C-alpha cells in the first residue's frame, strides 16, 4: 500500500534536487534506509549525502538503517543534510 507524503529538502539536498519540497507516493511501511533509497531513485544526486544525512518523519529524527517507518497520508519527511560551517 502506498501513501502520499510531502518531502522537504533543506540546504545541500535542496541544491542537489533543485526543489524545496515535493509531494510523492511512497510505500506506507518501509525501513528508513528503504525510504532513503526511494528518494535516491527519484534524485540520484542525493547519493552523495547518504553517509551524513538525517531524516525527520513527523518532526522526529530517524537514522538510516533498519528502523521501521510507518507513513501516513500527509506526513512530512524532511531531508536534513550535514550543516557546513566554521
């Protein structure tokens, strides 16, 4: 089963995708790593962030891995790349 969600892109992820946000359909239950892989399929340039990116689903941080993510209609998924600074 698939559900419609909004993906928000910040900083480097927005630069790589050329988008600030988009509405997409994703499987309603998947691991955080599978979620990232779905986003990489849509935007292959995101792959450079894989080792450092943090996802937030419903404003809760999710690390990439085997953690199960249950998506609901209208959920927001934020892509938060590492912040550069100095």
